[in-house]
C-alpha cells in the first residue's frame, strides 16, 4: 500500500515540477508557489470535501497559515500585476487538482467492492479452505465450467453432493420447553 502512495506522490511532483519553472518566475515566487500556494489550495479543496466541521476548520486554518506569508507586502507576489496573479492562481489550481484526493474507498463501484471484502481480511483457518473450495468447485463461468474443470480438463462431481456424502446430518433441534406463566404485577395492586 505504501508503494502506491509513493507512486502517487512521485506522479504529482513529476507533473507539478515542470509547470512552475515554465512560468519563468523569480526564484522566490517559484518557491512560494511550490511550497505554499499549491499546498494551500490543495488543503482548501480537501477542506471543502469534509462533512464534519472540526476537520474542515482545521484544514482551512492550515491553508490560511500557509497563505499568510504570501499576502504580506514584503513578499514579491502582491507586487505582481493582477493578470500575472490570476495566471499564477490558475496554474496553482491546476497543480492542486492533479493530486487525487479520492474517496473511492467509500463511493461507487470501487467502494462497494472494497467494503464487500472487509470481512475477508482476517480469514480464520477454517474459512480459507472453504472459500478456496467454493472458488475452485462451485463458482461457474457463463459457459458453465468451474476453475477445477478448466484446470483438470474433465468434469467433477457436484460440490454440494460431496458435502452431503461426507458430513453427518445435523442433530434434531431440541423441543421447546413451555414458558412459565407470568405473574400479574399490576392486578393485585389495583384490586
């Protein structure tokens, strides 16, 4: 799982790093774009997607903290003309949008599949061979063949029939015991 995150970060920086130098900015402005403006926009976008107020406010505060040095009069960005600042905003927004902050673990088809597999992460020693047998001998493709039939190139007996032959019948359930009569609690008080 960690290698996927590293690959995502590498992709993000591989896409962002050429864009900022292509703007032909002063080194201080380019560094501010890479280190402050793009991360602040990314945090702002992540805050907008939060449903709970506390994490949303925390991310917005962190975004404002990253932007505060850029808004001081001593920083070179406020001295740029309006058109250049708009262009920098647009490029920073495009760069922030490159980083996929996905919620696919809970949404859509991928989310359904991920949640469907939650119960199978910690398989007990008894569950694993049962699931393997079901996969090999019970699940059929649209052509009607199982994995075992395709592997051995011959049909096999029904899995259900084999289980019935090998497993004992379950014991008969116990008879229901009669419930004791309930004591009327309110009747003696009212009488």
